[in-house]
């Protein structure tokens, strides 16, 4: 894969993730990089290489929704050319709330599925799952 030629300095040295089909609402953006925003690896920015300023906050689901499992169909696996599901990384798109982190929600219905080997990705829409588009983001704490 070629190095990013557009974008910010933070995006030019990271491996490019290629979406096999564009995310809904963003037909011209297929190339992104994943930028870690915290030391714990909980919050990331999925940043467009082609459109300056376009980025999505994403999180791995385990920290916030330990029982969450995206059912990845055979068609999606074939589209990504995945041979081993262990290579998949699932990320949830986060929407910041009006009052900041306390109002943040995650889209459980449309996770991003990334094959870490090929760096090919797709936003999978689980329309028949009954999962919410906006689920309040809560961090589990040790307090009762």
C-alpha cells in the first residue's frame, strides 16, 4: 500500500485502511487511518486520508459493552477476503453528546469491521438485529 499523500502529519505515516464500500453518507471517502487518542487504547480517531477534517471517533466494544457481538455474515467475510475471523477488529462509531462524554453514544447497529491483515474494512449495517443506533456509552467502574 502506498503512503498517504493527503492529510495531516499524523496520517501520513500510518497504514491506510481501505473501505471496500464507502461508509453510508460518505461516498467519496474510502481511505482512512486509525489514530490512537489515549494511552489505554480505548479511544481512536478513524481519520480520512482524502478529506481534510473528516474523522470519526471509534472504540472497541469490550470496554463499554462486554456482551456485544456483531454477527458477521458470510457475504461480509467474503467481501473482506477474510480467512480467519481472529484477524477481525470490530469498532463502534461514537457520537459525542451535547454535554460531552456523559452524553456520548455508540452505534451498535453499524459496527466497523476491519481485517487487520489486509487493512480492508466495511461498515456492517445489522438492520435486523434490533440493536440501537445510539446506545449510551458507559464505562464500567469498580464502584457499586
